[in-house]
C-alpha cells in the first residue's frame, strides 16, 4: 500500500484549479479508480480531508460495523453527504468546489499534507500554526507511535 507523504504548497488559479502533487497522484493511481480523488470537509479542522476510492470503501466497511440506527452512525455517515468525487484532469489538476475552499479558507494557495492513508488540504498559514501546536502537544505529552506488534 502506497502512502500520502510530505507537504506541498501549490497555487490555486482563478478558476479554482490546483495541481495535485505528483507523488499524491502516484498513490491515487494504486487505487481501484486511479484518477479519482475524494474530498470532504474535515470534521475536526478547518481543512479538507482527501483520499482515494479504496480507502473510501474501507470507511464504508467500518461504518457498517455500527448499529444501523445509532446516532453515531447517522452522524458519521454525513461525511458522505458532504464529499465530492473529483476526476484528475490530463494536466494533474482538480477543480476545488467553492464550499470546500470556503470551509478551509483556501484562496491563492493550498498546502497538501500527507497523512498516510489520507491527506489534508489547508490554507498554508493555518497549517503552519496547526503543525506547530500539534508538535508542541506531542512533545509535552511524550507521544510516540505505537508499534503494530504491541
């Protein structure tokens, strides 16, 4: 499984088009629908969450484990109501929908932030502040990434 790694800042043109980083396109190419990217407003941050078709299917499988009529499942399935499936054009670009740009305060530039199986898109200044705060929390809390064998 290929992962979304690193951070890239790209320009958004006046038509709302932005180039998806080449390494992200390479990761998306390993999915069942290789030229598709799925974007949704982050539940937690003023950012956009992004992934490919395979991870979206895994999210659906996870939701299927919740009680069909539970509030938790109802709340979490709303992610699909706000999601957009976008095709990457021949030049490696997507058109960012206005509501997603507004949610993340994206205007002239966007930071693509690799998070492993998913990525996020941030207004670059907001991401810099977020990353600084997250690193400080991790240092303060002594956070470590658990080993899969534990």
